[in-house]
């Protein structure tokens, strides 16, 4: 479904992403982890068109590097950001309507099928039922993150990229979020790439895990095998703990 070939992005002399290649299969849950500054969000920005570098990125066999974010969204790729950025003065359902419109406006050919029939069904699925008329500014962080996720889902993606969806949540909220993501993958067949610092969440939820360090792929493979690798442990927690 998604393929990166020798993707590189420099900021001045710094290589934020360096010669990165990997493939993502349809229906897969793929995790990306690494220390701060490893290049994780830069990878997301390159895939989603917010940044452009060198190398090649393909989605469904079509080359997408060089396209703008709205063009990539129209192909069926959605993302969330590390810091939730909903339209706080609008209600939950108004945020979702914007996502729905953004996802189909300018999309050529037939609209993508979605596993939900209307926004009310989508709101219920993610757990925001009863809050659809509330201004987002009045919601707690967990519900704001659900609103952002639902707005991305309203674009009718086949691939969704989640940048620290669990960040700042309580243990209970993080567990609920993981269960929702697993349902999106199992019941809706949605392909997911997730950046997380919670390694336990990645090992539980992901089919494969990529460890980035200094913009390069350090290890990639089955999550538990990857996180038990001494090189990965040293990268993530330091030589003393390793």
C-alpha cells in the first residue's frame, strides 16, 4: 500500500531523515518509535505532503512525493498531529463536517466507501455520542483527541497516520484509545501507522515496528523482537540501563 524508497530530508546540514526505505501492507498496524529528534514526525510530514525531500514515496502504486497535503488526502491518506488542533470554537459535529467536506471536495471519480453511513454513526463509534453539539473548547484532552481522530476518519481514508495519539492521556484513557484503534483496524480494515513513545502500546498493537535513530532505520520487524534487541535498548534508554 505504502512504500518509501531512499527518502531523505535535510534541514541545512542536518539530515532529519536519511536514506529511509520501508513498505507498509494494506491492513497492517505499523509502529514508529525512537528517541526525541529521531525524525519520526518528519517522516509523517514527508508522507502527508507537508514537507518535500528526495527519494520516492508511493501510495497504491502511485508516486505521491511532491504532491500537496490536500491531494494526498484525496487519495485516501489522513493524519493527526502530536498536538491536537481542532477548531475549538466549533462543535464536535461541525469539526467532523469540515473533515468530511475536505475529504471529498475535489476528489475525482466516485466517492470512497466508508464503514459508517453518516456522521452520527461515526461519532457513536469513536465514543463522542452526546457531545456532538458541544464546542470543542469545553472538552477535555481525551475528547479533543477523539474529535481530531473522528475528523480525520471523516475524510474516508484507507490509511491513517497517528502522531502520539496516546500522549498526555491517563492510563485508562490510553487503554480506551488503544481498543478503539484495534477496532478501527479489525472491524473497518483501516491501515494504521502510529508514532508512540509508549513501547508497551506498540508491542501490543502493531504488526511491525520501526525504530528510527538520527533519521535512519535502526531496526524493523516484529515488535517484541525489535524492543528486546540490545542495540534498540541502548538507543532508547542509554548504555547504563542497557
